[in-house]
């Protein structure tokens, strides 16, 4: 296998699926003896990136300003200096800058790869994500979306490589772990008791469906089920007005004593192990839906709106949890069914980190060997 130099482009190294995938590919590149370079504005994940042996070049290539165009020349110089083989763009503005930088190079053919991590609004600006020599789609949903929005795209360039999880980091627990539940209750007393615990992880934005989860909890309790709800991640700097709105909704629904809205947890394996049902209620279709495979890896049933990548995963892995989007009555009925008789989790989890890493490296190699 030829030693490669791969340059990944993204806005910053903070939290998110784009950043996580960047780190995962940088990690496997280094472990396989390749050179991994990341260009971004930096962020809290930078020390971890450097710790795995990857390199970083600080350029603010995600800032939406005419001044950002000056980085095209710097990128072109970087590609030449490191003798890059692959330029892999993971976001729209960095992709445009990388595209323009490559257009000015003649001495060596570099290969341009993009990953469509999301279902961006169709536009000429977004179309750059479909221009890669290889376009990695994180789900079949994304591939179908790109072909529908950009019909001139050659479908042979679009390759589905789903995101993946490390099963060892999310070991299966056959039933809700009472020791884990006790640890959660010590931190958040509202979640105590020998009663069903619902979990909706997600940042503090209306798109994550927190209001739907609160309505569901109120419905379960009104029907006689003593359920609790934990929403880690909803407490977020700059989202105080949204949090206050949710607190009013909790009060109006009469469930104040049965809800915990907290900052993100650093131990999602513990959170999944402690709960009885995981919710994925994003109001906007998501490109993939990592929560679904994380929860199922631990052995927890998932209840979610059947659209986008979440619907795709549920239909394949646990159809009983897929609900027509925004049908609150069906959501309540299905929640009761899943709590009464949890479906068996998949015998094996096909969406693994190793599979994603190997498939991505195989695409890099196929380009340079063509």
C-alpha cells in the first residue's frame, strides 16, 4: 500500500460529527503509516489531534468573509510543500477554497474528495459538496438527496460510507443497568426510582425535538406510567432563552419533578446503560443519526421520527421504533409498546468505526492507483 499524504479541510476542531470523522480518519491514517494533515482554525480537539500524531495547519477557512479568499494561495502552497495526494474537504467554504487552490496547480494531479455530512439546502454554494472526484455520503439518504438536487452529478462518484461506532466503547448491557441508574440519580435526583427512564441526548436547539419529548413524557404519565426524562446537552451557553422556554413547557405539563435538563454528559455509555428507551426526535431530517447505532449497540430500544438518516437506520435495524414524523399519538403508543416489550437489539452492529475507516482509506488508494 502506497504511503499517502492526506490533507483534510474543515472550519474548526470543536465538537460535532464533522470534527469527529476528521479525527477518526486522521487516526487511522497515522496508524497505517500515512501522513495526516488537518487545516482548520483550531479548537478544543486540537491537542487530541496532535496527540495521535497528525499535523495541523492553522487557517481560518470556515469564516464567511471575503477576506477568507486570501487562504486559497496559502492552501495551494501547502499542497505543493507537503506533496499532497488527497485533499479531503468536509464543509462547503473549505471545499470551495480547496477547489480553487487545486485549479491553479499543474505539476501534479491531486485528488479532490468531499464528504457530504449533512442535507444542506440546495444551492450553487452547496453544490461544491457534490463535485468531489469521490463524494463520500454518510448514508443512502444523503446519496439520494444529492442525486435529486444535483441531477448532473455522476452517480458513480457518490460512495456511501456510513459513520460508525466502536462497539468496545459501547458494550451491550442486556437490561437497564440499575447501578448505572443509581449513579445518574446521584447527579440528578429527578431521575431516581425503579421506573422507566427516557433519554434524549442533543444540543440546545429546537431542531432536536425536546418539546416532543416533554409532550411524550406528559402523555406517558397521564396514562399511568411513572416515567422520567433526561435531556443531556440542552443546557448550553447562549441558549438560555430556549432553556427557559422548555422549563415553562415542563411546568405547564406538570412534569417538573420528573425531568432533568442538563449539560452534555461525558459518559454516554453510562447514560445509555442507565436508560430504558432512547429518543431521536429531530424535527429536521438528519443525514445519519449516530444516536441510533450507539443506543442499539448498548442494547437499548430507540424511538424516533422515521425521516432522514434516522428513519433509514430504524427501518433497517429496529423497525418497531420508527414513527411517522410528528404524529404525537403514534409516538405515545409506540413508546408504551417499546417499554412494555423491548425489541431485541441487532445481533451484530454493521456500522462500526473500523469499517468506516477501512472504506475511506480504500477510496483514497483507489484514486491514487487509478
